[in-house]
C-alpha cells in the first residue's frame, strides 16, 4: 500500500499552484483598475456633457432675455464655483443631474397670466431646447471626429463612440415629460402659464421629488434601453479591426 501511494501526484502542491494568493491579488488589482477607469470615464464624460447641456440652457436664456440665477452641474460637495455675468456656476462631485435656475422674481412682473404668461413660457421652452440642441451638436461633432479617426486608423474609437452614445442617451432621456427633466419642466411651465401664477415652493419640491422617485430613477436603473443604445452606437458602421 505504501509503495502504491507513493506514485500518486502531490495534491497539496497542485492546489497551492492553482489557488495561490498572488493570482488572487492580481485579479483584484485588475478589477480595481478597470473600476477606476470606468469611474473616471463616467465622471469626465458626464461632467462635460452636463456642462455643455446646462450651458446651452443658460446661453439661450440670456439670448431670450430671461435672467439666469444659477447653473449647477452635479450633486454633492462643491468642487468648483464661480460667476459668469450675474449667474453663479457650481460643479459638484457626482455628475448625475444638472440644473439651470432662472430668476423667477425678475420675470414675475411680466408673467401675471394671459398673453404675457404664455410669451414667457415660449421663451422658457426655447431655453429648454437650447440645452438639448447643445448636446446634439456635441454628439454630432464627436461623431464626425470619431469617423475621421476610425477612417485613418482602421480601428474602432471606443471612447469616442461611448461619448456619442452618452450624449444621445442624455438628449433622449431629457425629452421625457417627467420633472425635473426638460420635458417635465416644459409641462410645468405650461401649467404655470395656464394658471397665471407659479406653484408654491413646497409643491414644486414634492413634484420634483416624486418625479425622481417614481419615474427618473427607475427608468435609469431598471431599463435596458440605454444598454441597447450603447450597443447600437458601438456597432454602427464600426470598422473591421485590421
């Protein structure tokens, strides 16, 4: 029995080779690096997209004679703040939401209902379209640069295509008629023009909170349409790798 057992492979040595701690550490380091790259891409791309989007709102609002009080990009702790003309600009840590706030008190004298109220609504609607248009222009410009890069290199520009996909997703998502998205803001401003007076601040708070809880967050987290959009942009006219 002792002699027959001596020909068996050394099982403990094989186990140590297959499940050695250094290999586990390498996997963990790789996962951490991939996660860091994804977080960096998310922060850079979505901060840039929200700056362009909210900047489009603010520029068109000024062109329409609507006073801009504040432009906020992101939520959480403030990373940078400054002023542009009379508007305060803030960039915050987590780029999941942007907001361009108009000075309602300065517009109240000309928005007491009737034709004046609807004229203000039309100008605000144009302002909302400015943000959507700015994001689409960015997506078109990025798509053009990606096409030139891929034509010269023969390789798919993954990061550029991801930027285009995120810009399209941001634009389409903001068309939804749910506060606090741009489509929902258009609906609210139409109701204000019809009523002839603004909603109370606490009413607006609960409307926006309800929109976030009941529609915006579930649509963002539990639907596959964003993944399908990303997949479509990644495949559309993609060059074959050389």
